[in-house]
């Protein structure tokens, strides 16, 4: 029987240099592509974020606010194209390493409803997985039936596709080691949470909600909020630091790795 | 009332240098983008071909034959990515000129049935046209329910989208002046057909059928075969030489231009 798919999210802060506009982190992309290659997971889908490509343009044109005035139209166009640039670089790198892959452009097939994806036809994605072609999606600007257009974040895609595809697990590759008991950037006593269950995660969410580190698609709080529906379906999630070499490889191989494992029913620690 | 859309096809031999692998015709692309800009058509959809990007890779991996062996999988991936490269260049040029545009990736939303598109959801394309964002599509490799994968030619997309969108007209920009009474490359007495009706076109098709100039998506014969369903729906088509400056501009503006006008019901000449 074919194995259930693994969903790998590569954060925008991992594949780009967040502080420099339109600057990919080529070294990280090349390394992560090799980690994907050597892990050789049978059924893998990759989703990446926008980082310094999508976010600054989306912000400049206030895309998340929806269509308010015609000057935003060019911004819609530019935000998407920025994502295309980043996505193309990732796909080129995968293909160079001999990995069969194809982008699935979210804005080609999703119209959101007030920023939320109600429906996505997964026939093509499923068929690609069957052919062992890695589908790659990304956070994108999309048309929205209520507000004209919106942003469909990579994190929303992760959870949604994991559920629709009956994924085995989600691997979130971000730029910190995982979830902490509090914000490690401001609290020196913060410690890494290695295992957490759904109930604990929901409790934690309120604490994280107090942090003041938002980005246009939500910061860590947004990520967790998006993850919850998938965890509720029994899908396991692992958060690892993808900036550090071999963590994504280890997570893909199912090996022990520093990070946060989130399961629906783990015993409360 | 909003005007009916115009479908502009830019042939692969126009936007690329056919004889050199992966070589865009940047000068032609820049010029055509400016022609599109200055014509300023209210509702425009653009489709481009593959030329030296898609065709050689598709041919090498025998994509039109469908999925026969696993070695083709990498070719599927590479053919699509070659089209992405060309498409990105065209979109970047449009955006640079301040034209709002967005690619709609055919392989993201179409599965063919033995090489033929049975269904395509045009909701997103229609909505982009309403927002005066130019949707750009291209000949692409797509999954196929019968043969695994296939090529969905730009010409098939042209006719199909023209019908679904209730287009006003189709402008085909190719590398010759239009349809001829016989092949001008081998017959010096060949003369340009300036007007032709559906019945005459159908008759002509058999003559063109004898020509031996096929490409992976069909040569001139293929183009005409694809056009017929749209002409039957009363959509006018104009074939112009897009290699020569201002022809596309004139056609877009509805001005007199050297080329072939195809209408369903024109009187027999």
C-alpha cells in the first residue's frame, strides 16, 4: 500500500534572508533540497513561505485588507510574481538535483472566502504524489469572494492539504528550535517544549497570543492556530529548526531530532 | 456593459528563438508588451506557446506519447519548468511596464482526457478579467486521465477559453503573415488569404493537412483544427505576423492590418 503523504513546510525565514528584500537564502535552499533528496521520502509535498519576497510587497499594497482601491491591483500582480521568483528558484534547485517536482500555483485554483480556503480540488496534487512527483505550493495572493483578494498563507495550506490528503505527518521547518514555554527572545528562562498534546497546545496558544511579533500571515501564533485542525484529525506535527543542517533530513527520516512534537493524544507531561 | 474579452495568442516562434534551445526573443517580448500596453484593450487574456523552451524538452522525453516509462517523469518536470522560465520572463516584462497581470498555470487546474481538455474552471480567469488583470496562460504539460500525462497546447487553450469566456475575437500572432493558398515556403505562387469563412477554412484544412511541417503540438494544420470550434461559435479570428512590429497593436486596436481574418459567415470570396 502506498504510504500516506508527508507535508513539509519550509518557512519564508528559512528559504529567504528576511532582512533583505527579494533575497533568497540560496545556501539554505541548496542544503534543504539535498536533505530532501537524501531522505528520499516516498510521498512528499512541500509548501514554502514568502519571506522577503512575498511579505514586503503584500504589506506595501495592503493585500490582507482586501481590495480597497485600484492602486492595489498592481500590488496583487507584483506580490504573486515575487512568490513566483522564489518558487522558481526552489523548483530549479530540486530539478537540478534530479528530483521530479511540479509547482501547483495556489492562486490558479483557490478562491478564498474572507481569507479562508473553503475548497481546493486536490485531484492534481494527489495524482502527482502517486507519480512520485513532489508537488510544491506556496503562500500566495489569491482572489477572495468577499474582499476581492487576500493572502492564502503557506500555513493555512499546510493544515488544509494535510487533512484533505490524509497526511501521515506535518514537518514545519522554521528558524527557531520549536515551541517554547515563553518567548525565548525576551525571556531567558524560556525552555523548549519537546512534546505537547492538543490540549496543552490550545492552552499555550493564549500565551503566545500575547507576543508582539506578528507578520502579514500571523507569526508563531498564526502557525499554531492553523495547525490545530490537522492535529485534531490525528495528524502528527514536528516543528524543527530548518536553518540548522540535517534537522529537516532527520525529521523526514523519522529520526530523533531537536524540536517540538505535537500529537493529539500525548499524555500531558 | 463590460466588453467581451479578446484572446491574444503569442506563438512560441514569436517569443523565443526557435533554433536555439531555451532562448527567449527578449526584443520581441519587450516590443509585444509595449504593443499590448499602448493598445490598452479593456478585457484581454494572453496565451503563449513554448517555442525553444517547452518543445525540445517535451520531444526529448516523448511527453505527447503519454506515460510509458519512469524516465519520462523527470521530463514532465523539466518541460513544465522550461515553460515556467519563459512565462516568468513574459510576466516580468508586463509588470515592468506597469501592466497588472497574473499567470494561470494550466497544469494546476486541468487534467486532459487523451490530450483533450474536457473541463476547465474559468471562475478565476473571469474574475481576473473583471479586475482588469491580464490572465496569462501557456502551452503546458498536464496530467492526463488516460495516458498519464500529455501536452495541452496553447492553441487548444485559445479556442477553448474563447468559447468558455464568450470572447469577442481571437488574435493569433505567429511568424508568418497569415494563411496562404499553399505553403509559401515551397510554392512561389502561394498568396496570402486575407478573408476566409468557415467553410473555406474547412476545405483549406485538407490541403494544409498535406504539408509536412509538424511540431509537437501540430503546425499550422493543428492551429486551424483547434480554431474551428471557436469560429463555429461565431468568434472572429485574426492571424497576424507578430514578428513584424505593430501588427499585434493594430489587431488589438481593431485597425486594418496585413493578415488573415476568419469569420464564420463571410461570403465565399
